[in-house]
C-alpha cells in the first residue's frame, strides 16, 4: 500500500459499533472483493470491498472477517481468514500479510489461513442461531457482476438453512455514515492531495490544452502523494461537454473562451475526496460566465450552512431548490411565469440544475447513509450545485466536501482549495 499505516484502534472501534447492533448468538461474515479478470492472465487493479476494510483494515484479496461476539471461547469472537503466505510464496507472488502483520493492521488476534475456513465455521455454526449476511442495498447500486460477497452469501445460506438470516447492510449504512476523527483525517488527506493537483493544473491550462493532458497532470500529483489515483472516473469537460453530466471521454481540445468543468479528486487509503471546479481556458471568465459562476457559488455557500444535525434530506433539497430558483431568476434564465406554473414534482429550476445537491462521502465516493433519517454530527457530505446552459456553451458546477458539526458552522474540508473567481484567475495567470 502507498498510504501510511492506519492505527488499528480505528478498526477496533468500528467493529465494536457493529457488534453492539448484533442480535444475541449471531455470526457476521465479510469478504474481500475478487480481483477482476480482463482476459488472458491480465486483471484490473485490486480494489478492496469497503465493508471488510472498514471493519478490519485488511486491504488484500481472498480475506474473510468473522464476528461472533457471543462465541463460547474468547478466541472465536473475531477472526480473520487470509490467503496463506510463507517465504516461498512471498518470492513468487509478492508479500501478503502474515499473521503478525494481520494483527498489527486489524487488532484481531485469531488469524487462520483461508483453507481452514469451512472447518472452523462448521463448529461456530453449531453454537449460533443467526447469520448476518452482507447484501448491497446502496440506493444507487446497480450490480450485474456477482461479487465474492454475493457468491459467499449464496453458499452460506444454502449450507446452513436452519439459521435465521439478518442484514448487515442497515447497520453498516448507519455506522459508516458517521465518521470517526481518524476517518475525517484520512478524508482530509485525500482533499489535501486533490488541492495540490488543482493548484498544479491552474497555471498549466492554456488554450489548446487537451482534456487528457489535464488528467495526466492530476494523476501525476496524486500518485506522488501516496494516492492510488482518482477516487472515481474523472470528468474533465470543456465547453458544451460540461452539459453531459457523466462525460468521461476527456479527449477534446480546450478552446479559448470556453470553461472547463473538472469533477476530479484523489483517493487516499481507500477514502475518497470529491471536488468540482470550473475554470476558464483563457485564464479569465467572461462577465456572463462570472455572473453564473458566482450564482452557483452563492447556492453552494447557502446550502453548506444547512448541513447541520437534524436536517432532513428531502427538506434540504427543497430549500436548495428555492435558493437556486431565485438565482436563475436573477440571471434571466427563468421568469416569474416559469416559476408560477411549475410542476411541483419537477420544479422549473431543474431545467438548469437537474441533479441532487449532496451525497454522503467517505470510503465510497457515494457513501453509505440512510437518506430518510436526520443528519448527524460527523457525517460528511458533498455540496455540489450546478447551472448547465447548453444554449450558451457552458456548464458550471462547484463542489466541496463538508463535515456536519455538533454545534457551529459546518466544516469545509476543501476550504483551502481555490474557489473565488479572483483567486483562480490570479493563479492561472501566475
Ligand atoms: Mn459528488
């Protein structure tokens, strides 16, 4: 791993939060992701399943975490099963965690090799009544591939049909959405790396630069700061491409007079950051571009203030919509009749701002969190309003990552990343 070692105390705390929600006499199991094949013997880079990482810090394929808090013997209460390693395997396949390293990483004392799993499990199943299976219930998930976790769930339920089944996912959604201070520090590090990359490209962008050249500058800065790379597929969209919300080709020339919308950010230690800035190719915004930019910025600043404990997701979006509506009236993009006649299910502002304002952010870029429950302190949200005007050849989105505070103003993890028109223009012309 490129990232610095994380204190295992974080994973001990995370497990304790999960265990506290488990029913009596129950077992919960979490699996690594597979390494996904391409063809022949090539594969995609490994990306750990965030749930096993959150609960153990184990960042390696073919790993299993088992929790059984009511087990009769103490050494059965938490266990890891890992891919076997020894000196011979290390030479041929590269270093994998040994048992001592697995303990240092996770704080878990009982570590077996994977080939012992079924036998050990069989004994534990005779003592337990309920199994916690980990299905993916994220509100945006559309998974066609059968994950290692899903494959395991099928096998487990089939092998032990007399056990009651319970769901891990709602517990994880709740505990993962409220971050520990160590997690906020890791997200802050991802944001700081993103800041460096953004400052690197500001003086680099000139008319004629290719979108992929900007992408290359960014990934260079990410990797040299211990990030694996982009936290999500980067969007570097000049001119009207910014009005294609999921434009990821990044293959066009950036022309004088256009804006570039960049939704690009680094991961660090599997934690995401999520940034959007929209900058002028020439280094100067036109008066119209500046007016729209500052309208989006005001909406972002007002929306940020609403990210406080107790705020309800649905009400938040209604209020942001009202602020956006008044900005669009000010810009002449909507008139009073548009607003008076609007469909409450699809208000007039949606013509120019058609996506949500915020999402939970953390180990996943669109992180866990139950959207019908009120916001809590130490949740991390993006704030990302935008105004998209195909008829004028540009779209503007501005996005920061925000921590809800128990009291006082929400904390902006991206407060150091240039955002004001003057600062961006000064840095681009430096
Ligand atoms: Mn986002």
